[in-house]
């Protein structure tokens, strides 16, 4: 069974290399594959494993354990023909989460048809992110979860300290939900984050709490404006 935090990255150009190193720096297991030996050598010290391999060669990829990873990112910029072949192989070999880099809407439609579960379309993704930041400048730290739904983290407002989530009743008052609470604790001169998912509605909030909030961008913006300190 694949480790939950394991990733295959196929294609080590600028985008693929950045994704691979960022995942690795975040604590994930990363297998990076490219047919270009120079690209592979440049990444050897920055991922779990970097291997020079033809990603369309299913036997070679299987020997590497590529199909045992929990997710795959196919980052073959301007090589859509190879992207299709690699994506199809990944799907056939049982990889359940496949993200593919595409350059057009037609490529997006085609890659879904051969097995991709998500697409990476940099020009569109960047345009949407910039537009969202301009429309909702207070939510630049948000994580979009889908159309009209986002997740943000913010410090507990001073006016909330000492009150419980049940008393605050944020769902009815603001239309948002607190899905987790986060605190930073210090032990033996080391700091650690403690996250409480589905927090108790009766426990009073403290000044060092951070709230993980779920709601629409409009609701979250209004909430931040009304509770601004």
C-alpha cells in the first residue's frame, strides 16, 4: 500500500523541479523522474530519489516503485503527447491521484479522458489567484477548496477570548464554521504546533489560539472585517 505522503514527479523542468523540492522540503517522500540526466543530477540532493528513466517504460517505472506512490504529478511542459502516454500508464497501473500539467483547454479535456484526476494549468491558475487576491485582499492566505468555498487561518480575535464556540455561534452569526483550532506549544526549548480538529464547542478560546475557518470568500472577508483588531 502506498504511503499517504509519497509523490512521483515526472518531468524535472522548472515547474516539476520546484514542485518536487517543495514537496520534499515539506516532509514528503518524493521520487523524481526525467529522461534528461542533467536535470536528474541537479535534483539528487533535493528529493528522496531522482532517477533517469523513460516514464513511458512501464517495466522500468514499476521496478522503481513509481506506481506505488500515493500521487503523481506529470509536469512535461510542451510534451503533451508524452503526458498522455504517462498519464494513461499511471491510471492503468492503479495510481489513484494523477495531476497533469496542460497548456490549453483542449489538452485539459483530453487528459481527463485518459485518466488524470486533476490538472495544472499555470496561466489560468495564476490569473484566478491574482483576480481573487484583488477582489478579496484580506484573504491572501486562503486555501480554495472549490467553487465558492475556502479555508483560512486567523488569530483568535481578542473579543472571542474566554468564550466558547457554542457561545459565539459563528455558523449562524457569520455563516462560517471553525473546523480546527491551532496552538503553538513550547517544550524543552522547541516549538510545536498542536491542531485540534472538530474542536469541542464548550471549551473557552484562548489568546494563543488560531482559528481554522471554512466558508465562502465573501463570508470570510466580512468576518475578518467585523472582527478586525
